[in-house]
C-alpha cells in the first residue's frame, strides 16, 4: 500500500490535468487539482523547513566539519522566518492606515524587504560575479583551436564577444556603407537569430520529447524513482 496508493494518486492526478487541458468541459478539474497541489506544496514547505532545522542542529551538535556554516544557515533561516511571519517593520497601507498586519509582508521598508534588498541580492550578485572567472577559464580550455570544430567555435565566440561590446559600433563606422552588414554587431545578430535559434529550437524539441516520455513512464507506473528506494 505504501507504493500502490502513491502510484494511483500520481497517475490519477496526471491524467486529470492532461484531460482538463485538452477538454474545455473538464477545465475545472484541473483547477481543483492545482488547489490540492498548492495545499500539499504548503505542507511540503513546512516539512522541508523542519528537516532543515533538524539537519543543521544535528551538524552543530556533533561539531561536524562545516558546522559554522550550518549555524549561519540556521540563524538566517530563523531570522528571515521571524521577520516574514510577524511582519516586522511593515508600514500600514492607505486602505488600512491603522493596521500594519493588513500590508504585505514584503512591503518596502519592512525588515524582510531590507534583508532581501541589502543582504540576499548583494550575495546573489557576488556569486554570479564569481561565475565569470569560472566561465573564462572554461572558455580558455574549450576554445583551443585543436580541430575544425573547435576553430569554428572559437571564431564564432570571438565575433559574438566583439558584437556585444562598444567596439562593434566603432568598427561599423569605419566600414564602407556597402560592407556595414559585415560588422561585428550585425554578424552577431545574424548568428543569434539564425544558427543559435535553430540550435535552441532543436534542444527545446528534444527536451519536450524527454519530458513527455518521462511523464508517461511516471503516469503508467514504469518509473517509480520518486517513491524512494523501498521494496517494490
């Protein structure tokens, strides 16, 4: 029963959503299913938060390697949750000037808004900025002209790189009017709108076919990996 019932629930819900998408008469079925999905997602968030607390507290208690990071994670989670649940620093709205609780929890000026704007976003920007160095090192290894394919990749990357910079406009002004179509920015636009778009469409079609096949395997009970590693 531990595996049969979840399989039946997943298959029934999946087929209901498929039917409600293609048959207008059953559209309300999909809306009801999504309502139940939102309820289960809310429960999953609570379970996930409890599991996060348990794992981080256990790591801190055992003094395992990296327990200091676990303490920072735990403190950030508790403080953010406290700010959001109790709407710390939230200012009243014009519709309810005497009741700050009626305002959104992430209203500008609130403690949670401050954490997002001045802590989370700078940290996220820093992480993305660090990725530039990894991308540069990976590009240096990948763009070595060892064969014909690597040479084409190197030349294309060089054109696109220059086409996205200020140099492209300068080069276009230097070229004669009849050859301005060969400027870096024009060639970049052509590469992105023709070759890159064709490749992205092929990848998207492949992803769609993979999603469809995997979904059918889940709905028909062939793929049971989401049930865990228990006995069949």
